C-alpha cells in the first residue's frame, strides 16, 4: 500500500521538488500551502495526477487530515520574506508546528520539521556541528525566523519525549536550484538575475563572508533519507560543506552567464552571519548521505531554468 504524505509549504522551492520525488515513488501526496512564497506553477504539472492533491491553507489554522508522514516545510525562508511580517513568521513556526505535531499525534504519523542553519546565528564555532547551541540575537531583525525555528525544534522534541510522536529534525543550510523566487533576496538568485539582466551585482559587506551551497536534488535526497531512518530523533545538518566567499560565488556566476555586470558593495545587514558551513559528519554516519552535485553543474541547471522564466 502506498504511503500518504502531507507536505506543508509544498508549492515552495524545496517543497515542490520534494513533491516531484515522492510522486515518482508512487506515494499519495497532499500539498498544503497558503501561496505566500509558494507558487502554483511549481506544482501545476501534478494537478491531473490522481495521487496528488493541493489544498490552499494557512498552517497557523488547524486542519483535519489523514497522513502517514508529514514534512513540515511551511515558512518563508529568505530574509526579504520572513521580515515582511515578523509576527506572522513567528506564528507560522510556533502555531503551524503545533498544529502539524497535533495532527501527527492524532493519526500516528511520522513528522519531519525543516529547521535551518539560522538557528546557529552568527556562529562562534566553525564548521557548525549539531551539538553547537548557537549565537542568536533574540531581538534582532532576523530573530522572528531564527528563534521561531528554535522553538519549532523545541516543540518537535517535546512532542517526541512527552507524547511519543515519531519526529525528525533537519537543519537546512543554503540550498539553491530551479524554481527559486527571483525576488527572494537570496544570494544565488540575486546574482543570477542581476548577471542575466546586466544589472550591477550587489555584494553586501566586503564579500569575504562565506556560505556553502547545496543543490536542491541533494537536499531532497537528504530529507527523504531522514524521514525513512527509523528511531533517530536528534537534529541532522543537511548542506554542502564546500565553503566559498560571496565574492567567489559572484565571479563564478558572472563567468557562467558571460555577464559584463559590475560588482558594487552595499552595507552588511544587521546580524548577517560572517561564516556558514555545515559539519555533515552526522548525516554521513546516520543516513549515509552526502551531496553529489557540484556547484558548477548545479549552477548551470539553475541558470538555464532562470533564463527560461526570465
């Protein structure tokens, strides 16, 4: 019998790719999304599939559904979007997570929460292992997301220890690929759009801050591997440990797009992390997972898809 899987935020960038993969496995998939940052076009190719169902719904409101597994991805994940309505971002992380955990408790479903590398804040430990508790400003402009996700992890663990819900916690590091929003303020989408359209490429700060970029197909494999791993409830980092500076990324994107854009520097946003790199030893050991797509190949696919949409 095929599994019935609920994906909150399933019309979003990562959620829609997860949806594709689970439908390939002949699962029944229900997507729940209020389309704040999700887009119907990301899932429209599934609308005639009898195994697929789309429900426009906000996870901060309760809903009665049946499922075997719940991937809880709903929440705006880029600073532009999560700072647009910070109170709503906190509510999505707290009320939304409570609602989905309550659903899993009621029907006996397995639950996975998409947490984030942002729970480490501006880290004083490098690279970041799951054992690091982070360095987060509780009242800064990013705190609605950072602290919201920290509470989501707390709730998830509490439901596991107190209510015996079968839970998973995944900390997602920078992910990129087709279907990213053009205007989400993330560095990969910013650079690609600016390079293709010939605008100036904006670098915040001196460009020496680092990130590591995981291609979306690798991340989806990691999410599924975490969900399918029995009896493991501790947080797991998912990301690509190949660290590079923002300026290096800009150079690669400009080269791949044959862009003549100029680099211009802007002030660094408040609380923007200076270094970010996952320690993925736990994912390798527990899941046998590590990224396979290198940045060159991933960027080429992403740039091609951006060009068709632009």
